[in-house]
C-alpha cells in the first residue's frame, strides 16, 4: 500500500514538472519573438561653461526717504481743504485747516492785555527816573508784560496746530476726511510720501560684512515689473549685528523718477561681489537629488544599429553641485564640457539603457526666470 502511494506521488510530481517545463518553453519562445524593449525617450542638453558673477541675494522692503501719516495734535472741525488725493506738494504748502474762530478771538484779547501791560511798563520806565514809582512796581509790571506775551505765544501756537503744512516735498495719498467733519486729536487725514529716491532695507548674514561697503552698486527687482531691474547703491550699514539672528541691516538707495516703486513693496536685492567665476552649468532638472549623492545620466554613442545610426546609451555619474541661479545649477565635478546630459525622463533609466532623444520640449534653463504674464 505504501509503495503504491509513493508511486502515485512521483507520477503527480512528474506531470506537474512536465507542464511547468512546457510553460517555460512557451514563455521563452514568446519573449524571443518580442525582441528588446524600445529605447526610452528623453530630452538632453550639452554641458557648457558659463561665467557667473558671484553675488549676494536678499529680500528687502521698500520705504520712503521721507514718509508720514499727517494728523492734528488738537481736535476740531475741518474748515478748509487745500489738496486733492494724489497731489504733488511742496514743503510748507497748506493742506488742511480746522475752525479756529474762538482761538483767534482769544488771541486778540490776549494781545489787548499785552498792549496794556506794555504801556504800563513804558510809563513806569519814564517815572522811575523821577522816583515817582518804586522799583518793585516796575518789576511787577515787567513781569505782567512778560506773562502777557507768553500767553500770546501759547495761544498762537494753539492756532498754528490747527493748520497742517506739508513737512517735505512728496506725493499725497487718499484724503481720509471731509469738510465739516469733527476730528479727534491724532486722526490721520492723509499720508505724504517722498518717492524719489526710495530706500530698500534688507538683512545680510554677518559673514557678508567683508563683501559690502558704502557706495557699492546693487540691483533690485520686484514681481510687479517682471524682468526689470532697478539700480541703486548701498547708502548705510547698521553699525551692529543683531544678536538673535546674527544678521546685519543694510539700506540701499534706488532711483525712482517714475514713482513705480512704492513704500511697503518687497524687493529681491542682488549685490555683485568679486570677479566672475567659470562653471559648467546645467538645468536643475538634469540633477537627481538623493540622500546618498546627486547623480546625472550622461548620453554616450555606441555601435551603429540596423538603421546605420549609432545606438545611444546612458551611464549614471555622481556629481558635486554648487550654487543655483534661476533654473540653472553649477556642476563642480562629475560632468565635463561638451558631454550630453539627460534633462528629463531619468525615472525610467538605468545604467546602459538605450535611449531616444526628443528635444521638441525642453525644461527651462533660464538664469533669471520671470513669471508668465497673467492670462497666458
């Protein structure tokens, strides 16, 4: 009985082995008829040298050389308006006046008191020589005259506070008050900004201090005007480093004759430092960034195929990268000038893989990319 079971088991195993062998031969024959897989399609670029100007980059904020939100020190009712929103004004121009009838009347009363005190004091001075008045009387009348004049000055100062003059040349903002409106002390009536030139304030790490100086040229760009640079120069460097961030505050002055730059905008500031340096550069898409090292695929020409064209294969190369600039990256080691490097399609590649090059659509490789205009 046992021998019969063993024989049956051997027969079953033999049948399955035979079926498996036949299936293997069928799959092998099918694969041989399919041929090699088609080459992967990639885009490429030729590595080339480029001269890069070393530079420092920072993000800063624009602020007016002179800028103020104008307000009254005293309360009152708006009686006169001498400007329109957006006007250009000169320093000293009268902008707005509060009602001051009562204050002026009180000033006249104080002037009458002062006039009487002056007459009394002058009479005393004529009579003191004849000793018809005492020195104490003269001193008291002189004190009254001084106090009367001080009261006049105080009242005049109060009246002056009811008129706002432009403290400097500049452009007015949007008027925030109307005729007849009651204003509390400190209520902003309009902003005044001096726009040409204009400052840009930014921070640099303390390591950059030996690369900057007063008068050094800079360029700034804002996203409001893509592709445009605004020239200026460093006008001030903070004489201390912030102990929390270890950054130093720097101020540059920009020309702004067309008033296109406004206080409150942010700007990207570039400061050229040192002599230009020569690097092999590639689009950043050519680099595969990994924890164990950054790599690229270099395209090599192999033996000619059936069509007479050389077969293109790729080999993986580890690279040492440097700074980036826009869509480009500097390659310090691992790629030589003139080598063809894959810029798109790396995910489907391996060492020795055959590729087909299609450069109909290439990734961006602009050192100074700008956003596309709205609507595109």
